C-alpha cells in the first residue's frame, strides 16, 4: 500500500511540475510570437528598404533609427523622417502593435485616406500625419483612440464637415487640423476637450460663429482660427481663456466692435485680427498688455485715436494698425515702446507732426506712416535709426527738407517720401547709403542738383525723382537701375548714354535736355561751336595740369622719404628694443613675420576686420600662424589702439583649449600685430554660409562646437579672476580648425568685471547678437555673453542667423523643432537628436529677455558635461513654443525605453 501511495504522489508531483513548466514555456512562446508578429508586420509594411531587413536577428528592428521599443522589445514609437511612403499607409498591419504609443509620419508623401484599422492602436497618445497628401474624411475608428493627447494632421487634403468624432477624445491636449479643406461650423462639442492647450483650426473653410463652449477650454495657451469664414462678433467667452498667449483670428468675417475684454488677457504675446470687419476703437485698457509683442489690427474699420497708454506696452515689437480709420495724432508715448521693430500706421487719418522721440526707438527696422495727413518736419533724431530698412512717409503733407541726418540710417533699403511738400536739396551724401534699393522722392518741391555719386550706388533698383524742381545734369549710371524717373523737373544738358534704352517718359517735362532719345533734340556734338565751352575747357585743363605737376613732385619726394624710413626701421629690428616682440617660446622673430607675409603683402591677406587685416604666414619652422595687423592709420586712432591692447591683455592672461591661442605680438606705434594659432577653416559664419562646408559640418561636429564655446565661456566667466566678459560672441568670432573644432577669438571688446570698478560701459558688440537689456541699460554682465551664446548656438542648429526665431512668438505652436534645423543636413540620428534637443532647449533659455532668468555659463557647461542625457520626444513632436515655455529639459515622459 505504502509504496504505491508514495509512487502515485510522486507521479502527481511530476505531473504538476510538468504542467507548471509547460505553462511557463507557453507564456514565453506567446510573448515572443507577439514580438515576431511585430517584426513581421514591419518587414511586410514595405516602409523600410530591403537593406534594413538583412540582419539575421529577428528583433533587430529595435535598433532602427525610426523605431523605439520598450524594455520587453515591443514597438512603442514609429517616427519616419523624409521617406516617401506614397500609398503604403494601409500596408502596415496595425493590429500587430498593441503597445504603440506614438505614430509620426510627418511629411512622408502619404496619399489616399487613413486606413480605418488605425483604430486598433488603442494605446496611441501621439499621432502626427501632417504635411502629406491624405484625402477623404477621417475614419470613424479614430474614436477608439481614447488615450490620444496629440493629434496633428495639418497640411493635408482632408475634407468634409468639421470632424466632430474627435470631440470624444477628451485626453487631447494638442489639436491641429489646419490647412485642410474642412467645412461646416465649429461644433459646440469642442468644449468637451477640457485638456486642450493648443487648438489650431486655421486655413480651412469653417463657417458660422465662434461657439460659446470655447469658454470651457480654460487651459488654452494657443488658439488659431485664422483664414476661415468665421462670422459674428468676437465671442465674449474668449475672456475666460486667461492663459491665452497666442490668439490669431485674422482673415475671417468677424464683425462688431473691438472688444475691450481682449485687453484683460494680459498674458497674450501675439494678437492678430487682421482682415476682418471690426469697428469701434482701441480702449485705453490696452495699456494692461504688458506681455504683448505683436499686435496686428490691419484692414478693419477701427476708428478713434491711438490711446496714450500704448506707451505701457514695453514688450511690443510689432504694431500694425494700417488700413483703418484711426484719427488724431501719433502719441509721443509710443517712444516708450523701446523694443519696437515694426511700426505700421499707414492708410489712416492720422494728423499732427511726427513728434515722438526717435532716439528711443532705435531698434526700428520698418517704419510706415504713409497715406495719412501728417505734417511738420522729418525729425533730425532720425539719425538714431541705424537699423531702419524701410522708411515710408509718402502721401502726407510733410514739409521742410530731407534732414542730412538721414545718412546715418545706414541700413536703409527703401526710402519713400513721395507726395509730400518737401523742399530743399537732396542730401549730398545720400549715396553713402550703400544698401539703398528704392528711393522715391517724387511729387515734392525739391530743388538743387542730383548728387552725382548716386549713379554708383550698387544696390539701387528704383529711383523716382519726378515732379520736383531739380536742376543741373542727369548723373551717369554705371549699373542697370530697373525703374527710373526724372520727369517733370528743370534738368538740363545731355542725357547720358547709359540711359539710351529708357523710354522718353523717363525724361519728359524737362525743357532743356538733349540727347539721342526720341522726342529730345540732339546735343551739338562739339564745344568748338560754342565759345563758352572753350572758356570752360581752359578753366578745367589749366588747373588740372598744374595739379598733375604738383602730384608728381610730391610723389618723388615721398618715395625717397619712404626709402629712408624702411632702412631706419630695419636697423631698429636688429636692435630689438623698440619692437617688443613677446612670444611664448622665443622662436618667432620680427623678421620671420615680415618675410613670411612678404611684408604684409596683399596676397597673404586672408581677411579684413574692424581693426585691421589678418594674414596667413608660414614660419621658417613650418608652423603656420595667423597675424592680425592693425592698419597704420588706425594705429593712430586711440579707440583701435585701445581695443588692440585690450585683446593682448586679455589673451595673455587666459589659456583654454577652446580659446584661440596668442603666440606673440608686436607693439609699436608704426607696426602693431598679434600672432595667433592658424585656424584652417576660418570663421563659423563662413563655414555655415558655404553649402558644401555646411554639410561636412555635421550634427556631431556642430554639437561639439557648441559645447566647446560653452566651456570656453564658462572658463572666462567663472574661472578667471576677475571674470572676463567677451561682449562680442558672434559666428564671425568663432573660428574652426581643420577638424572643425570651435575656438573663441577676437577679444577686442572683452572686459574684466572688476568688483571695484563700475560695470557701466558704452554698448559694444554686434547687432543681432546683443542682449536686449543693452537697449536700456549700460550695465555689462556675463549674461550678455549668455545671450549671444544662445544666438550662436541657434545659428549652428538652423544654419543661419536665427533672426525672428529668437524673440518673436509668431513662430507658432505648429513649428516643430525639426523644421528649423539646417535642412542642408540629413535629420540628426537618434543619438545626436538628444543633444540637438538639449542644445535647442538651452539656447532658448539663454535668449530669455530677462538677464536674471538666463542660465549661467557654468550651468550650461555642466549640463553639457553631465552624462545624464534628457529623455526626449522625437524632434517632430517638440514645438518651439514648448521649448520656450519650458522650465526643465525633460519633457515627454511618455517614451518608454
Ligand atoms: C543586427 O541586430 C542586432 C540586434 O539589434 C544589432 O546588435 C546588430 O548590430 C545588427 N547588425 C547589423 C549588421 O546591423
Ligand atoms: C495582422 O496581424 C494579426 C495578428 O496580429 C493577424 O491575425 C492578421 O491575420 C494580420 N493581417 C494580415 C492582413 O496580415
Ligand atoms: C502632394 O502631391 C503633389 C502632386 O501629386 C506633389 O507635388 C506634392 O509634393 C505632394 N505633397 C507631399 C507633401 O507629399
Ligand atoms: C492653406 O492651405 C493650403 C492647402 O489647403 C496650403 O496650400 C496653403 O499653403 C495654406 N496657407 C497657409 C497660410 O498656411
Ligand atoms: C501669465 O504668465 C505668467 C508668467 O508666464 C504666469 O506666471 C501666470 O500664471 C500666467 N497667468 C495666467 C492666467 O495664465
Ligand atoms: C511690418 O508689418 C507690416 C504690416 O503688418 C508688414 O507688411 C511688413 O512686412 C512688416 N515688416 C517687417 C520688416 O517685418
Ligand atoms: C524752381 O526753382 C527755381 C530756382 O532754382 C525757382 O525760381 C522756381 O520758382 C522754382 N519753381 C517752383 C515751382 O518752385
Ligand atoms: C560688476 O560685475 C561683477 C560680476 O557680475 C560683480 O561681482 C561686481 O560686484 C560688479 N561691480 C559693480 C561695481 O557693480
Ligand atoms: C523640473 O525638475 C524638477 C526636478 O528636476 C521636478 O521636481 C519638477 O517637477 C520638474 N518640473 C517640470 C515642469 O517638469
């Protein structure tokens, strides 16, 4: 009995064990077969070219750059860059991906409609199908994607009524269906999406009013309903959207008065109501809008005056009120908006004089006051507008003469002063405005001669001086101006040959012109017919020959003196006292430099900068160095002299592997130069501007350069005593060696921050890289360099100066990080993408308007050094707007690795 019992117990135990092990292998088998199904589905989708599929391991897809898997090896993200998928959307077996959380097929050439099977991706939180050619209605099965937080299908060809089915996806935070063909009205059910913070319905053909349920979306930061056919008044419900920072309602059919509740949405930085039929006036409460950067009310029926409280908008960069019925004068308080870059008030009924203080508004790039009834003079303080590119004062009643100070507006491209009552002369030096592209002075009462040098202006394309009282001759033109008009003046003499292709209407209405142009009498060929001309000739020839003689005599005596001088100098070098060449190893001698540069011959010159020229020189030892030589004339200028000595002082004191090394210098009033390490690839700017070199300068190298600059600046700010502020960090002052490694150079502006001396100084640096606070304070801190660093870092990411990207909010929610990256390079791979993200996030932090809110270089440098890389979403899914509004650098916990 007993043995049989024990045997049966044993059998039972074995059986149990057997069952147990069997069931575990079943689980493992099920799991791995699910993974294999994923792999199979990926391979069969045809989305990947065959060279991906040769790897023997069945799970190799987790290593593909387009795929992210979780720890269990199951696919959680698919993000495809710049591949043409065409009609292969439905070839993916969606039911094989139970763990998919993100599907990003931005700009992949998709065609056809969305396959309904997409509804099986029940864990999906992120879906982007933007920038494709998808058509048809959205499939009903999208309602199954209840976890969806981000839905973006902008720039497709979807049509049909507003996709109401999406109103059930209550987890949605970002909803972007812009630039499609959706029609119908915006349903009130939109109010269900309580978690929305960004809503973009722009550029469809939506009709009807703004639904009142919009007031329920109290988390909205970003709202864009522009370019639709939305009618009715601006719903008062909008006043509940307290968090709004971006509101765009332009190009609709909105009517009714401009509501003053808008001026209580004080977090708005961008507001556009352009091209509607809004009337009423701008209430004084607009003064609340301390954060507003861009205000567009163009093309409406707004009347009344511009309130003086406009002066409270100290963050305003763009003010556009054109094509309205605004009256009264331009309030002088507008000069308090010191960050203004674009002031457009044209096509209104403004009166009075231009009395605001232009010296405050020296960041203005665009000033358009045309088509008003302004009178008085053009203020002389216009000379402060040194970055102004467009000045339009046409069609007013401005009188007086054109102030000669206008020649300080060195960036001017478009000057339009026509249809006024200007008198006086054309400023003689107007031809010094080298960028001038269009100049229209027609329909005034300007007299005197046309400045002759104007004919040599290199960029001039349009010139209209018609309907004035100009006298004298027409200047010859050496370039082909596209449009030119001298008609109805009192010009005389020969029409120069350069104009023979012009139509006679160019010159009509000038009584005393002659030449080979139809309708004008021929000029008499010879001065011999005319006694006056002979006298004239003698008047010219006699003094000219006298002048030539004087010149020759002068030349001979000078060249002799020159001989003497060189001898004298070279004897001095031998002596070695006067030329105090300093160098680190004593191997560089003055004569070597003179020999290597062929006495600073032009053929060795590799660049010319603010203070002098840079030469390349090979020393007898074979070492190649760069030599920066101050021009002799400039050496006598105390400013340059000072900056030169400053540079020596700074560079002699610092040593860092990413700061260009000073190898030696020569300081003598007749010859000043600095000897540096030679940087084979020149400036960062030149590499970025060359399409071939920019491609060679790949993402990895770019990241390294950014980090190097950060480390160098950290060293200057935090390890030097006293701290050194560079003050002129620009892409021109970052040099690259043969391996495209970055080095900080040009310390001409650098300054020590001495705890005992005042940190106040004259503003120095380069426009476009200057921290904004320098516009109103003169206090230099390290934070100015931090700002410039941010600009340069962004410049490296985008491949050119970031311009508007830095400050403006106009770059909308829908501009994603990957869109601003330098398109000449292939998108960064997943490894570098993390660095790119970190750099972008840090750059925007560095560009903070408030210096206090910018990070220190120490922090930046450490952030780059720390191995703990942030977890990021794919670059497609990070918008600039998010980057800018971010406190941490870790977003998107949704990625499960
Ligand atoms: C094949 O896939 C494995 C596993 O992901 C990976 O480690 C290996 O580098 C891949 N080999 C090739 C040739 O791509
Ligand atoms: C898709 O995958 C599922 C399993 O995940 C399978 O049952 C189905 O047959 C597949 N469909 C096609 C068309 O291959
Ligand atoms: C959409 O289709 C048109 C014409 O077929 C093509 O030119 C265009 O490049 C496509 N757009 C995208 C984003 O694929
Ligand atoms: C509006 O959408 C159309 C396609 O529907 C697109 O071609 C166009 O560029 C969009 N306009 C803007 C301003 O986005
Ligand atoms: C407005 O912006 C500030 C600073 O960004 C923020 O602290 C505040 O909470 C915002 N106010 C609202 C109502 O969103
Ligand atoms: C300034 O604003 C006007 C009107 O909004 C616009 O037409 C113009 O292009 C802008 N100028 C610049 C330089 O941005
Ligand atoms: C044009 O200028 C001349 C003098 O240069 C003057 O005599 C004449 O009155 C002016 N004509 C007009 C219309 O102002
Ligand atoms: C100048 O700036 C440095 C560094 O920011 C600071 O330590 C010093 O106290 C400042 N000096 C004055 C006089 O403010
Ligand atoms: C930022 O990071 C800190 C700690 O690193 C964390 O406590 C905080 O919640 C984060 N804030 C956000 C907005 O992610």
